[in-house]
């Protein structure tokens, strides 16, 4: 019963946040945004017999990133928020690589996927570089990390079936790529219509999908 209540609260707060973003009610967003990752974390802890600490730590870093990026104009806030999300992605890299041993017979198509990931990263960074200024190196490191996170999620297919346990985290990793790419353009190139909504929608769903995959 408690798990259902927490899950319901998470959904309600998520919807409220999206609505507040749509009507540009900043105060409401400041109340709802910091609640999302803690509620998701509590729901995960209540839903599993054995808690994976990497998921909990990743959500804690997500919470920290959410809080600091609410005031990105503050001194060092953006860098701290970016660093928190980067550490969260590294936690997910370690999570996805758990149980994966380097197999000898890697299918050919897997190498083509590496090229696709590299192409995505290069394309995004080419479009962003001109706007980054002195943030080039941190952004390059962050982009490489999130690409590694998504690729690590895909690598699980080498040792498991196309089940919900694989599919949800992989979709979540792709949503993370979309969310962070949009955040990069929104922050450095300039705001675009409904940008905050699209960024938060893909970000929260990314976290929820990754966590959801580890409930099975």
C-alpha cells in the first residue's frame, strides 16, 4: 500500500511539474522538481527485495543536479549540477556493466552501433561547440560520459534477452541522450519554445525507465 501511495505521489508531482512549467509558474516548479528523484528512489527501495546501491546513489546525484540547476546563474551552481549528473551517469555505467563479462563472439552489428554513437556525439558537439566558450572541455567530457552510459546499457543485450529488464533501461538511456542534448542547446545556444517541458519530460521518464527495468 505504501509503495502505491509513493508511486501515485511521484506521478502527481511529475504532472504538476509539467503543468507548472507550461504555465511558467516558477515557484511551483521549485517545489515539485526536488521531490521527483527522492520519490522515485523511495518507490524503488520499497519495490525490490534487494536494493542496488548504484541506483540509489545515481538518483541522489540526480536530485543534487536538479537542485543546483534550478539556479544555474548562481556562481558555480551550473558546474556543480553538471558534475552531479555526470557522477550519476557513471553510477549507471557501473550498474549496466554489472554481470557483463567481455564475450569473445561479439556480433558484427555491435561494432556498427559504436560508429552510430560516435557519430551522434560528434554531430551534437559540432553544432554546440561554437556556443560553449570556456565550457568546451567539461561539455565534451559530459557528452562522452552519457554516450558511454547509453552504450553500456545496450551492451547488456550480449548477456540477456530482449526482455523488459533490458528494454526499459535502454530506452531510458536514449531518453537521457535526448534530454541532455536539448539541455545543452537550451543552455548554450538559446531557449526554445516549451524547452523546459521537453527536457524535464525526457529526463524524468529516462530515470523512471531505468529504475523500472530493475524492478523485474
